[in-house]
C-alpha cells in the first residue's frame, strides 16, 4: 500500500514543554524520511471545537498527508482512537468530534477504523499522553504504507462522534450566527458561510447598535471601524481596521451575533 510523504500535527500541547518534540521524535524514529507540518500547537486547552475548526480550514491546503490531531480531554478513558480514510488523506486522533469536520473538508469519510493494533503503539502506553504513544507512532506506520485494515476493527462512519452543528439563521436583511473562532488578531469568525453576505446591504449593525460596513478588505473601512467580510476560510468574519473586533464586541466562541442592515435609528454604541 502506498504511503505518504507528509504528516501534519495539530494539538493543544503548546510549545513551552517537550510534548510536541516527543511526538515529532516518535515519528522520526519510525519514519525518518517523512516530513512533518506543524499546523498549530496552540489550540486552547481541551477546546475540541476550536481544534476541529482549525484543522478543517487548513487540511485542504496541505499536501496529501496523514493528519494527526490531539485535543483530547478524554485521554485515558474508554473513548476510541481513530484512523479515518478520506479521498485526500488520512486522519488520526481521538473519537471526540475533532476529526470529522476535517474529514468532510477532505471529501468525507470513506472508511473508519478503531486504532487498536498494539504493534503500531509505542511500548507501554501512557494513560495521559496518547499523542506520543498512540497517535504519532500509528501515523508514522501509516505514512510508511501500513494497511488501514490492520489498524483495528472497522467502524461504521455513522457511529463516529460528531460535534453539534453550529447555529446559523438567515432572514430578510439579517443573519444570526454562532461565533466559531477568534484568531490572534482579534478577528471574529462566525459559523455562517460567506455566501450569506450577498443578501445584505453595505451599511450594517452588529448586535443591534454597533455600526459596521460590509466590504472585502480591511481598508474598506476607516481606522477603528468594524468590517464585515468573507474571510480566507469562506466564513463571515468581523474585523476592526487596526483594532480587535473581539474587544469591541466582547464575545467568545459559542456566543450568538446578529448582523442586520442598518436603519436610520441605529446609533454607534
């Protein structure tokens, strides 16, 4: 079976400790010629939804690879480890919803297997570090061409854990959407797809009173003003030109935001 030249890593391990290096070292010892792409190791701790979103928005732009993702608050419990096959790569990680959005972005799950082959694991498996002892070595074996059916029992893709679908509602001249993620620049990404902006005018309000303008680049609004736009991931996003939208709006992932066409009575907060 053909292998992969690349493995990607997405975790919430951070880079202050040696956790990431241990995963990379495990891969290198088994498959030294395979190259590793670090997607991010700064997913907020245990934030499975954020990790799922980052991986789903990034994986389609990477070369065909074995994508390892570890945001795993259930490590050491009865939750399953997974290997998912898609038309454009493999996904390895916990069965907690982390992998499914990325699998969808890569064409959907063709086959799913529980990761149970002890020959693919790293000696005595720690109950708290499956990234090093389970997922990284399994990914290295898969990159070398190991057969997926040897991973463990087959799983019906319909039985995989999925995260709840984010809330998005579209009306006449307005949209309401759950906040998906907030990036390091303070831009607020919504769950709504960017196509819904076509139904809105250019002069808008956010959450009833904060003035904003629909545009395509940050320079479409004055310094300090709010911009509503379609971001590089194809989602509705809100930014402040030379500022931080998250501070202006005081929102967190999971909060609801309403964007509506501005009326004459709408005032800046």
